């Protein structure tokens, strides 16, 4: 299968991570619901990469189940900061080097601290962005700990 060689793919190869590429037709604002449907997988196993920043403008990444949202209040409490909010698209792209909708936690331009919802590690396999819109890679979630030194958090809330 022909797939894009993004900074994320290069990093995974460098770390000798086994992954399976999955391409699908990207739909603007389709989100994880669309990608899960396109690949025929449970949205809970599709992990979104969210670029956020603290009130002090410190950027970070949160990895969350596709069918859940991040409680920014709980995250701010966990980090010991006043507030956390999503970065605007231009800022997110500046920090990661990726277009919104194609953001991967792997191979980001700036070294960002990565937090992941704890229950992601209970899944046998996750589908996460490979660094391009319409391109996910499936990997063992433990790779997140090994390669990104992710910190587990409990900040998931149901989708509204």
C-alpha cells in the first residue's frame, strides 16, 4: 500500500514501531466519527490529537478517545494552571508542523508535552493520525509511552 511518508511515519520507523497505515477520504469537520466509519472501526479506538495551551501560552498535546471530549477544567487542575484551551489553527500548525485534521503526536516540529486519557492504554490497538489528513496508523497504545513518554490523565467527558 502506498502511503505518505510524513515526519510521524519517519519517527515511527526510526523507533522500529510496527504500524499499519490506513488511508480514507478526508471530510472537512468529519472528525473521528467519519474516520471510524470510513475504516469500519469503533470510534472509541480512534484517538484524536488535540493541541492546547495553558493560560501562560504553554502548548501541549492531549490524546483523547474519538467519542469523548476533554474536560479543560480537569486538565487545568491536573496541570496546576488557571486554564487550558484549544490552540487556534495557526498556532497549532506552528507548534506541530501539521495541518489541523492531520495532526499527529509523532514528529511534531516543537517538542510538546503529551498527555493521554488513561483508558487509551487499555485498548488492544489504537488508530491515530499519521501526519496527514485522511491518514491514520494503527499501533499498540503502549507505543505512546515508549516513544512519546506520554503522561496518563483522567480528563474525559462524554460528547455534548
